């Protein structure tokens, strides 16, 4: 029976400069270490099913998440995860896909984001996706109408492109308030 679930959160698996990038060799080593220690991997969709009593999860379970939907997830992280039998949940700024990061705190040069085609292909291979707003706005600084749009439209976008409702939402920058 699962007593604790570890959640590891990443952004970019690349050699890009900045605090949100981890080089591929380090990431691969982290996944190898977890697998060697007997961890099994789940998505947040799995977590929701476990929490509602629909499924059991092993005692050593880890959930791997990624914020922002960087293109290097598809090119670099997803193959590493697949090689270790790892699922993942990726939080997407739905209105920015196919472009590059352009929000406050973004790296320079800006990193590319996945396209909807890449997201759909990954979803067919077991990657789970959640909302991360439409524009990657700091939700704590928006008025009620802007906030409603950022959250609800993100949900609608994911439903439309993936054919199912997202199970989770992660606020950009980790900022949340009442």
C-alpha cells in the first residue's frame, strides 16, 4: 500500500542556461537512480484514480511533472522517460504552444515550446497533460474575468486537442491565492 508519493517537478531537459534547465545526462541519471531503487512511476491522472480508490499504487511511487511544455520534453525527456517506463504529466500554457517562451523570467534566448501535434502524439503514448493557463500569466495579478479566461480556456483547449479533460492544473510561477 502506498504511504507516500514523491513528486518531482522539472521544466527543461537541455543544455540551455538558466535555473530551469537540467542537462540530459543528469536527468537520465536521476531516472536511472529512481528505477534502480525500485520506484514505479505514475501520472497525476493515476494519482487521482488512486486517491479516489479506483487503483492501487506501489509503495515506492514517484510522479514526474514538467511545467511549460518545452519542445525539449518531446525531443529529450520523453525518450528518457520511456526507456525507464516512466509516465509524466506536463503542464501546458495552451495559447503559447508552437511558439517560444515569452513570459516574465523567460530564458534568453527563448526556448521553443511543443506544438499541438507533438502534444497529441505524446498523449497517445501515455503522457498526461494538464493546464498551465493560456499565456503563462501570474494568476495572482489578474482580475476575475482575466483569471476565468486563463483557467477555463486552458481547460477547453486541452479538451479540444486531446479529447479528454485535464486532470490537473498548475499555476504559473507556483503563485496562487484565494
